[in-house]
C-alpha cells in the first residue's frame, strides 16, 4: 500500500495551559467571593517553605485566620508538620507531576473549611521551572530562595522570579558561615524582577519575620470588601 504519510502535530501543552487558565480563573472568582487571599509559595526543594509556614501559622494565629495547602510528589510530611497550629491544612500528593495545577487546588479547596479564612497559603512542589507556567488563581506569588543555593538562581530561572510579587531570601542566619555575596544576589534579583519586593528571613531564629508578617497584613482583604465588590 502506497500513499502520502500525513503528519499532524498536536500542541498538547497549549491545550493543557488553556484548561489550567480556565480553572485558575474559577479559583480566583471563588477566592474573591470569599474575601480570601490566596498566596502561592514557590521554591526549590529545601528552601524552607514549610519551616516558614510553621512559624507563621503559630505566631499569627491570634491575628489572622489562615489555612494551607501543601504540594509534594509523595508523602504527607509537610501537612503533618503544619497540623495542630490552629489552621486547616490539606496535602496534595501529585505523584509524578512536578507542580501544582489550578484544578488540583480547586479540588483541595472543596475539601477544606474555608469559611472565615483570610489567607490561604498554597505551598507548591519544590521546583523552580514548571510552576512558572501554571497560574493557580492566587492573588500573589512568593518566590523563596535559600542562601545555600547560591547567588545566581534568579539568573538561571528568570521566568519565575519575574512573576514574584515578593522574594523571600531564607536561612539568613547562615550568611556568616557561608561564602555568600548578598549584594550580588540582590543585584541578580533586580535584573530579573525589578518590581519585586525582597525581604530576608530566618525561620529558625526569627530574623526578618516581622517584615514577612507586615507584608502578609497588606494582603488581608478588609472585612466586607468582597461583599461590596460583588454588589
């Protein structure tokens, strides 16, 4: 049998991102209706996302009503660490998927009691590449960077840093131990994300946490604001 072989290329990534965008918009509308601010937190593995949230949920629990969704390929270790801190916590186990997607977040939110919450933290899978492409419907994206990772990460992963409303430089208590050039790091962040606010923290010692908490307070939706917006 002879003939011409026809080739057709299916852009599956485009279709996937379109579907994700629709789910993200639905999440955004839900959060707006609830007066709930969703903050996604992205970093490489081991940068200190969970440690930061442990301290945050504990120290702000009397002031801000918070919840957390955590994402990992396997295990529920992060969710277990965040339990019993006065906040609803839910783990998303992605299997082989190296990032969270908006539909995953939507299904998780359906299982959570979000009534009355003011802030919802979405802790993404540890990865500086894939999460950049997937909107989760969050209001703000926070990128965390540990000083143990070196000063050049913003240059290696510019797409993610360019999306950040806030960059949190973590493990700053180790600066005096490591041969780390903070000035160089800040310059690299400014090159990729000139609009981004930067704060430096240590979740272990508490250094800089007041700056982090001050930024979180700016993210809380004033009582009644969502009702006014919907009217």
